[in-house]
C-alpha cells in the first residue's frame, strides 16, 4: 500500500515542491485579522501541507471516516482519499511502526494518537527507531515523521489519560518536542514539524482545541511557518519572569493580569518548543527581571521547569534576586474526582502566589507552616 502511495506522491514533483522555506524569524505577526480556534488552525495546517507536498499523509485511529476523535482531520478524507488519510486498527505499536518505516522510505507521515497516553504502546518505535536512526546511520537516514495528539490533563478522565509527556520526550536526543498554546502556535508549529527532516513530537491540549485566538493575515497565509526552538514573549514585564507552555500559558497570562493590579509587572514566556529549548530568551528575560517562576502541568521531579532552573542557575545565577519558584502538577497520579483533580493541576492562584513570593510580596510558605 505504501509503495502505491510513494509512486503516486513522487510522480511529477518539481524541485520547487521538494525544497520549501522553513520559517522567517524576522516577521512580526501583530495585526489581528480574524479569530480561529486551535482545532481549525491544526486542520488548516494539515490541509495546506498535504496539498503542497504529496508525500505527506495522515494515519491513526478514526482520523478518516469519523474525521478524527477531536475533528482535527475534518474534511481531509473527502479531499485526499483513503490512501493519504488512513484509518488504523486500535494498535499504536503497529501503526506507529508502519509510520516510521514509511518515513525511512522517504514519505512524511503524520501519526495521530488519540491521546499521548496511548503512545506508551509505541514508545519503542518513537525512541529506539525514529529518534536514534539518524545518529546511528551517521546521518544517512532521515526520519521526517510527526507524532501528534492531545497531551496532559483534560477533565475527569483519570490517571491513565491525563499524563503530561513533555519532559519524557524532551529528555531524548534525536527528537524535537513542540507544544502549542494559541492558534498561531498550532498552525505555525505544525507546519514547521511536518516540513522538518527529523522526528517531531507535537503535544497538543484537548481543552485548547475549541479555544479561539486572534490571528493576523500573515498567520493565515499558506507560507506561514514558525521557527522550531524559538520561544515567544506573550507579555513583557520587568519584575518577574514566568515561563509556561500549552494551557499553562493562558493561566500565566491571567496571573499576570492579577499581578499587574497589585503593582507587579510579570513577563510571560510561551516556550512553544520544549526541545530544543530557547535558553537564550529565558536567560535574557531573567537577567532583566531578576526573578523566575516556571509553570507546567507535569510532575515536578525531573520536569521541564527543573531543566529551566538548571539553565538559569548555570548561565544567570548572579542576576537572581530571589529563589526560583517551580509550579507543577502534584506528585501523584491524576485523581478522577473533580475536586481532587483541580488540586492536582496548577491553577492561576498558584502562579500568583509564587510570583508574589519571588517578589517578596507575601510571607514565605515555610514561615507559616
């Protein structure tokens, strides 16, 4: 089947279709033209990349006839047919292995997991095959594949469907790990992931799919693409730096609004890329604000925030005026009960309290214990 796809995809490809621009980091995307939600942003990015490059195809559970468990692939089966939008059995190890093999062969698979918790079934293919093949082949084998789907906590789905895998995949050389927050992020980063010659783990958030964001005309252009490895300063500030990714960016922006009313100017950094991590932007911000709060949904031990703390201590320790504050999920499997689930996931008020502690605007928690 993949041989047939390859014959059809490679026929008549012009050099212009084989070489495509990755991104322009110099553009500014500020003027809002309209609003689209994250689901629409992902769908349009897939559609445009499949239209531009016949080697790109989508595979996963219910991506075709059902149009995706979260409707990300809506309309793609009708437009591109079952040879490029492939419904698979419920066997992550099987279809992920097929995807990696197709990437070895020169195709560009986008493998959808209904949730990244299910990707555990396929982690051997992701880590031992996709991530390591380029190095083990001395650069002779590229693996242009995207693994995408919802990651982290949703709402009331229990411990086995709520795990954040950002730190897991980000610890593995050979992978690139992206985690979008806004519609601009989702659209620009997914395009970058599909065009990249290396395996990319693309961590979405189920609760963000229906959230709408303003986007500029440039973002809606089919050539739009964001650079991998570059963070975005969502809000400038001078008193404390807050780093976050995915849904926690929105929480951090809400916290910054509350802090502003109390005279604290918070700079919010949307990481976008977990690996490679934009250490330069983070450290430049900390050297300006002299304080740091890291925010993530994942577990605290060996987390993304821990890596950011290490980077700042190594490169900007002399600029710190307060201890680094880390906000993370509770160090327990995700509870099912709604009240316990809320306590296990960082909330806006947690970020506000941490920023105040960093700015010496509240009594340290240890003092009240």
